C-alpha cells in the first residue's frame, strides 16, 4: 500500500514521556484508479485517541471529507489564535501594586 501523504509527529518533547501524537495518511489512488482507500487522521493525547476517517469513494463522500478537514483546520486555527492571545496576556500580566497606607 502506497501513500501520497504519511506523517506521524509527537506533540510533546521526548523528555516529558507523554504519548501525545498526530498521525495522518492519505492512500495513493493510483491516479484516480482506486477510489476506496484508507485516509485517516489520528490525534492522541495521554490515554485518549480520536480517529477521523476521510472516505473518497463517491462524489458525496469526497465533498463531505473535504468539508470535514476544512472545519477541523478552521477550528484548530481559531483555537490556536485564541490560545496564543491568552498566553501572551498571561505572560504580560503584572499584578497591580498595592497602594501604600497613609499613616
């Protein structure tokens, strides 16, 4: 079985010993000859694993699969942007100084 895309990446540094990863592959259709291939996106974090299948076997499945990956990408992009904004705000936060009491 050949793939036009296959990638597995760990999401945490090796020193953490965490098992978080993303693994994705798209099976080669042999220039369109093979319409039913295994196209998967697996996202794992700690002991939870979520698998997404992207079927390309019919016109409707292809449309649905492309919509599914676009929704995931848009949602993850928005999540990343919000996460970065909050991380930046937390890093820049300075506690207000307490006012000195008048004697």
